[in-house]
C-alpha cells in the first residue's frame, strides 16, 4: 500500500477532517477511506486541529537521505585491515 501522502492531497484529507469536526463523518468512515488505523487517525487529527490552514500530510524526512562523501569515506575506513568487526584494533607495542 502506498504512503498516505502519495494517495491523497492535503486538501482531500482536510475536507475529511473538517467533516469529522462538524459531525458529518465518523472516525471509522475516515479511517476506512484513508486506510489508516485509530492511532494514526488521532495523530493526524491533532495536527489538523493545531493548524487547519497549514495542515499537511507531506512526508518530512528527519534525517539526511544519503551519506555525505566525507562520512561515506569514514565508514569505508571502519573496515580497513586495522579494524576488527568495525572496531579499531589496538595493537600494543612491547
């Protein structure tokens, strides 16, 4: 099943929540239309009630999508011959 933000526009979801707040639609009806569970419904409803005008179901990534070149190089070094299982091997000189 596709993500909610790919199946519906912000306006479509706003109309459904507006109908719920006005008593025209039930929670179960909206859940069925959107294909979401009870918990997700109430998370979205809370966001809608906080700011109905700017409500959005757009996906917002909380972390960068790809490693930077510098970070990727560091990750490759983690598996150099001087490491064991991704951890730096400490070699004591006697």
